C-alpha cells in the first residue's frame, strides 16, 4: 500500500509540475506589407477660395450657370448660387467655366519620360510573359517635364502604368499631379493599386518572335489562366496559414512570392485590373476569365471594338477607356467607329472614359473628349458638356477606385478644380488656374505657379 501511495503522490506532483509549465508560444505572425512604399504626399498650404459667377460642370451630370464654388481646408465646401464666405479669397470667374480636375487613367509619364532616351525607358519589363512582380512606381521619374505640361492642361490625377508587352505587366500607381522630388510625395493617399494586363498582338508578337509561349491568342489565354491557378493556390495557402494562426496552431508561413503577392491582391479584391484590350471577343473572354477566378475584370483600355459589346460591358460593370480617333495602326485596331465612346456611353449605367496613353494627348484631354461629342452629335446623339465632362473626371475616378475622394465638385470631395478661360470643349480652351486639394498649383498668368522641372533648369 505504501508503494502504491508513493506512486500516487509522484503522479500528482508530476501533474502539478506539468500544470506549472508555460504553454508553447506561437511564433510571431508573418504578414505581407501591402504598402511598403507609402505615400508621403502633403497638400500644399491653401486658403479658403470662393470662385464666383462661373459656368460650373460638376462632373455629376449637372450644369450650373452663374454659379459659385467654395473651397475650404482642401475640400469642396459648397457649390451653388450667391455663396458667401468670410475671409475667403474671391476669384471672379465671369465668362469662365469651372470643372473638376481632369483624371487620366492611362499614362506613362515618368516611366517613359521626355526627353525620350533609352536610359529613361523604364516602362516594359520584357523578360517574361508574367511580370506581376514589377511596380511602375519604382520607375517613376518625378522630374519628367511632362507632368508640368499635363498640369497646364488641367490634369490633377493620373495613373502611371507599365507598358503592354506582357500578358501581366505589373502594378500601376495613381499619382497627384504635384511638383515633387520623389514618387512617394506624389502618390495618391489610399488609392488602390492597379494591375496592367494586355490582350492580343503585343504579348503574342513579342514572345512569338522569341519562339516561346505565348505566340497565339490561345497561348495568351493559357498564360493568364495558369497565372491565376498559381495565385489561387498561393492565396489558399496564405488563407490557411492565417486561419490556423488564429486558432493558435503555430503554423509555418508560406514562402513569399512577389509575382503571386500581386495576383493574390487581385483575388482579394484589393488590386484593380486595367486591361489593354482592343477586340470585342477578347474583352468578352477576359470578362469570363475574371468570373472563372472570381475577380472583377476592371477597366478595358483602348477598347477599339467596345461599341460592339457596350451592353455586356455595362452589365458586368466594366469601364472602357478609349481614344476618340486613334485606329488603324495595327490589325487589331482597324475595326472601330468614330462614335465608339458615345455608343459605349449610351448603355445603361455605362462607364465611358477618354484616356491619353500619350505625353502630348494628356495635355488636351478636354478637347479629345470634345472631338467625340461633336462627331457623335452630328450623327444623331444628343451629348451635352455637363455629361461629357464625366468621361475625363468622375468616370475616370470610378475606374481608379477614388470616386469617393475626387472626380466631381461635391461637398466633402477633394478640391481638385480647374478654371477654364472658356467652354473647356472649345478649341480655344485653356486651363487658367488649377487647384489640387484647394491649393493653386498652376496659374497661366503667374510664373510662380508654373513649375519647371529641375531637369530643365539652366537649359534653353
């Protein structure tokens, strides 16, 4: 009995001692920094500004005559008639027009800067059909004089994209068009990333010449599908890791992969697709690709044949960013009509956009939109200035995921504003004053507000 008693005591002591041992601690949780190059943008100092007696296009489909716009603390405070503001600078805009700042959803400024030189050509990482790992922001040269010329054309926000050589070309970045010495100082706070993809001739032509996949359009589709199959598996591994960690199971984190990080961001709904795609049947396939892998196919850029599938784009919630009259420069760009943008725009709940893809066209996006309005109206459309301004403001903001912040003159939105000397859709239109977050960043009549790139200082 004593023997059994001593054993019982030993077991009890053992249990007590085990109970006093600390439980196994989990390893620190591994997380992916989704914004390792954060915006350092700071609005310039601004004063309350009251713009009076202007023709105002709000970007929401409204036109107000002899109206006022009040800017306070970097925001649009009010839009209306006979506004009064104590201690505000007043600008009499009698005979002038006021619009939201222009937004270009497709630019390569800074990655294909001017002057054009091989050493500055940083837009296409032509080393693999899938280069989702590269980010355009890592190539942006803020001293590109093109930013200043675009600002003089009323552009306040723009998305910088990689080129279209690859099936998946990398991330784009949305910038405030402010004079700055670093990309981070221009980076639009809280704007989602975009992912550049490309259909058709560019990827199959480049890699086909190298005798590697893809060399056909079916090879293009296979490449997209394989990329998102890999991304789905990667997402599943990270989702499982996070779920197991939350349960206290101390799991081992998956290995990081920069390419799959970006594609996982698409699958998580955090990164927006921007797809260089000309042909109707290819856009339809890219819509189905998004449905196959449960992501939204985003905005189609160039979209020469978008008029053929206007209803499909509308039903699926796709924006289409288009030119007024660029066509015929390669086979996939032949089958368009001058009314392309207007036809897309005519569908219910449509999202039609005019974009540049050009360091010169970006300087006159208002007049590019005007060409479409004129051509369409001579062929039976009834487009108005108050509607068309949305093609380069509010619709563009929607495409970039920043419509809650900019793109229209509404109370609470960022005070990104342009004062034009006349109807902005006139060939004689010039941006006279440009504001970003309520601060004047351009004035046609004041050299203090006409920024010059450091690159050009001292040069004639």
